[in-house]
């Protein structure tokens, strides 16, 4: 027998920009980003979340005028393509096929660009399509929500929901660049405004105690839609996410440890249970409440720590509980606990859950006690931080 052991390393690098009014005629950031090694104009397809158009009805006209202004450097191959936004963008394949078909008809090549403007689901769907055409067309992400700007849009994953599971299909494909236009945040409905703050709490609770304390102090400002506070949250949270991806030693998640999924096993399950009427941020916030309560019961954080987490999340306007937690399966077990097994399968067979230990740092555990989890869910359902107890799971 003969064996050749192949081994090589590939270095990835991409900028994450923070700006305002990216399509202002005097803002050349995007034009400076759309480069080609041949020196020819950058042929570009633009895909836009329908929700962005509803909130910014002049956006398409602005984009068209911007491309005219920079016509010597960039080319818009066809009018911007509008696709459905929200989680349903990831639930079917029609938009993926539409983008791929358009890329073929317009003869886009590997030095062409697809610009995706929208929330995390549209970025995921567009990124998935871009990764498949010619094994990868250059993707520029322009995230439009807090959740997309501080988490989903700055990473290297593209996921599609299928087979009854969140992100069942997908690719690891680093973008060519990310441009966070912070002005998009000003037109967000309140729920979209606060959803991404759950991801800020997620990274702060397990990695940055100073940032967590700052979030606690500014929770009311978040709820009051303080733009300056939100811009700081977006920047710091994105920075923490990017630092982990770059330094964890496992950017493509070949192992089992995924600290950036703290609170997500329950969050993903709750999203599915609600048929995605519960947003990702709300699901993660409830998942953080469950896992933090579990960590408190195990003595990893204090009761005061847990109180700080719950109260700060609530003060931002995010939920920490849901009637979905009352739903039991045929065996009388909380249905949300199916998320543990779904998470185990997604990880590759070995369960690895991140918990705070203590607050501001983390530990990876490979087993969660079912009885202690039920107790944590009961405490979350009771909402021990208000005067209105709810149903208790026995």
C-alpha cells in the first residue's frame, strides 16, 4: 500500500467596515472595495431584502445613481434583485436558484461580485448561492439589522434550513468584504432593533465581564433606541465574534466546541417550535436564560450573576421566557429539550455546550443533567424576577 499525505494551509483575510450612508455619492468605500485583478470594471449583481425596500423606498434609486457615479470602476449587470426577507428566505430554494440562474445568464465569473443587502437570513441564502456558482463568486455583505451587523453578517457561515432543522445545509465561505452601514439600523422596527443585542449578551457573558457590565448599565438606552449606544454594541460584539473566529483554532468548526453557540441549542429549537414566529434574537435570549439558570444551579455563577443577566436582558426589551417552554412531548418531557439532541447531531455526535464559569468566562460541558435542566426551565417559566408566576413543569 502507498499513501501520499496531502497537507496545506490557506490564509483568509477580509475587511469589516463600519460606515454611514454607503450609497451616498460622495462615499467611495464600496467602489474601493469592488476591485478586480484584471483592472476591468467590477461586474456586480445586487440582491436586496424586501424588508429593506419597505423601510427605505428610495434605496434602489440611490443604488442606481451610485453605480452611475462610479461607472468607470463598477458595473451593475441588471437592476437590483429583490428577494423575500425574514427566516423564510432560508426555508426554500427558489431564491437560491434564482440568484444562481441570474449569475449564469449575466455571465458572472469568479472576479465578479454579488452584493447582498439585508438581514441575516437573506445574507445566508445569498451567500449560499454565491458559494455554489463557479465554486465561489466574490460576496460583499451589507448587513441591515443589528443581528446581522454584530453576528451573522461578519462570520464565515452560510446556512439553509431543511429537513426540519435549523441550518441543516450550508457552506463555510468567508466573504470578500463586509460593510456595516449603521444608518440602516435607524429604520428597523423595534423587534429587529433589539434582536441582535441577544448576541451581544451571549459573547459578553462568556468572554468579557467589562462589556457585560456595560450592557447592564446601558440596557435602558437600548430600549430607548439610543443610536450611539447601539453603534458601540454592534462594533464591540462584531469585534468579539471576529476575534473568536480568528483565534479559536477551529474557524470551520471541525471540532465540537462552539462557544459562539451559547444559548443556541434551546434558541434554535424554540424557533422551530414556533414555526419561526419567534425571532432568532428572542430565541437566543431565552436560551441564554435557560443555560445561565442551569449554570447557577450547578454553582458556576452566583444567584446575583443570574439576576443581573435576566434583568439586563429584560430591560433591553428581550424576552427571557415563552409559553413554548410549557409544551410537553408524549412522554411528558419538555419539547424544547429535543434541541439538545438536535444540537448534538449538528456538532457531529459529541455534545458540547458552553456555559459561563464564572461570569465573563466559559467552560465546555459534554453532558447536561436532564433533571437539572427541567428545574432550570421551571425557574425560567416561573419568572422569579417578577410577581407573576407562570406554569411549573414537574
